[in-house]
C-alpha cells in the first residue's frame, strides 16, 4: 500500500460528515447488515440503505476530484479500513467486495428522488402527464417511503412500463450543460418488455442486439441513420432554429433550461398515442446508481469490436499537411471516453511554416469524450457560428461534411466507424487554402518528446481552422 494512496484516501474520508463515515464503517468494516445499521442509527432498514448510498456517493465524488477513477471505491474503502483497524490482525481481515456496497435499486431510486433539486415535469401539448417530486426535510425513513411513492408516480426510473413502440432517451450531464453528456436509449421488445438498446457512459459505447442476444462494444457513438444532426434537450432556440433551417425540418425535442451539475433529462418518443415529453432530474452521482448502469440478462454474449486505441480509451495522433504551400506538422492527444479525459486530456500542437498553434478546446474537431459522434460535434460547432453544412456518405465508412460561411469553406472527411476526423480541406474566398490529415496511433508505448503536452489555449469557435490560412501566408 503506497504512502500516496493512503494520503489520498485519508484526505477524501476527512471531507465526509461524521454520519457518512459512521455508516461506511458499520457496513464495510463491522460487517453489519442494513437492518442492524438502521437500529444503530435510529432509522428503518430502507433509510439505512439510502444513507449508505449517499455516503458512498460522497466518497466517490471526493476520490474523483483527487484523480482516482470510479473503480477505486472498493480499494479506497479497504485502505481506510486497514488504516483505522485496532490491530494488524484486524487490518488483515478487512475486505470490501462489490456485494458489500450494493443498496438495491429501490433505495438508489429513493436517493435520486430525495436529492436537493426536484424533478420538474416539462411537457408540451398532448405530452405524457407526470407527477412532480419534491424533497422534504422530514426524517430519513419518512422521506424514503414518500420518495418511493413519488418515484412510482413520476416513473423517473420505471423503465419497465414503456409502451409498445415507445423509446426513452436518457441524457445525463455530470458536469453540467455544455460538458460531457452520457446517453441511454430504452426500447421495447416484441413481448412488451423494455431493455437498454444503447448505453454510452463514461467507459464506452454499448449496443445491445436483443434478437441476437449480444452486447457489442464499439468505437463509435450513435448517429442518425438519415444523417440528421443529433439534437439535445438543452439546445437553445437559436442553435436549434439554425439547424432546422439548414436541414429543412423542425426539431421535435423539448427545450430544457438546465443548470448546474448532475442534470438528468429523460425524453419519451413514439407509441400509439405519440405522447412525447421530458422529465428533468437533478442527481450528482447517477453514473454510480445500479438502475442507471443497467444489468444485462444472464447469458448475453459480449462482443468487443473496439480497436486497440479505443480499448485503451485515448491515443496520440500526428498531423501532416500543407497550407499555402507551407508544410504543416503537429501532434496531439485524444481521449475517446469521459473517464479517460479526466487523466489524458486533449491537446493539439500545430506548426504552420514557422508559426506554432496550441489548442486544448478542439472546436471544429472530434470530441468523442463529450458524448456525441464526430459528425455531430463538427456540425453543431458550425451551427453555433451560423455556418451552413452539407453531409453525405461517400462510400464505405466515410462521411464528408462541407461547412461554409464567414470567409471560407471547410471539407471534413470522417471515418464514421472509428468516429475520427481523417482529413480537413481548407479554402478561403480569395483562393488560398490547403489540407491537413490526421494519423491516430494504435499503440502509444515508447512515445517520445513529440508527444510532450504543451501549455495551450482553448479556441472558442470553429473559425480558428480558417485562420490557419492566414498563419500560412
């Protein structure tokens, strides 16, 4: 056990309330049942489960802020148990398993229901009627019972009741709107049972084929088969309106004005009555909840179709090309999932002639760790600047996006299966231009100084790519 790990865990535990530390100790080190914890804490067994759920969520948040991933929770609990044990023999006997920290789906749902923010029904004409959930200041056991009733009323997590032909899309922003978004798509099978068809979380992209009984793990994010831009319920009127103008169709997504961390929006589409609606839920740690993670039926085959760099979660890349006859060289780092972005953040260093550009924002480039496919990221960046776009498939797995506006034109070549930008052609209205290509490394072992992270800036719009022409003049 390293001294650094001990220090990190101790620091994280010190931030917790006395009540949270106590319930963690009772469950993890004293091996007490939830019923016994309830008696000791003066509450019901269900309330004890809720309290433990909140405590482990608070600890996980502190660990994450100190650079430890979501898989570090069990290790951290075991480390703290050994540090606080009465003797070496007692320390040796400390063991925390995944079964120890389970609270059950009902308790997890109740914690969601009684979080500080509320569930706000957001509906349009003819939309699904849902209840309103309000957290109270009553004792934990009363809140728990009340929460269960409200969860059933609002159907915030009751995905088993999705009607035939209906779909539910779950959008979760752990860092708030504008940050990374996690998505789930719930569908119904021929027997009327709901299942999670698509899950894009902090670790990867999962696609469940109910008929085949297989779960596929793929490189790419989902994208619309008709090549339309993927909309989000938090898209403002200006962005949504411009995309509709370009595509010639009106978006059907309800607008949600969400702020702060932990926003979860559930939208419903389809069904015999075509009842569409959205629900807003505030939850700071929904990725840890058992009902959000979703358990596959037993016997499902898992097929990992990812290449080496996507399995790793990040990679380095090289940039080569020319602008106005001047050579362009560069290198960068690309995280593919949110979990990897915490440690292997994005950066790009370009040299155009004798001038160097450093960027960490990746506006106008692929940002898969943000939760959307590259074809959507690029087009949404263009729409923010009111630059028009055209999208077409050129054969195989290649998409071409032409973006025009301002003082020039950008043409992207995107591998839709790898979810990466392969090439960008740049042209300005006065006839200047060039192109840059991207090479992504499958293996990163032995990477040299070429991939040393520079100190950079964050470009705020797609226009910086057109600005490369001026740099090459």
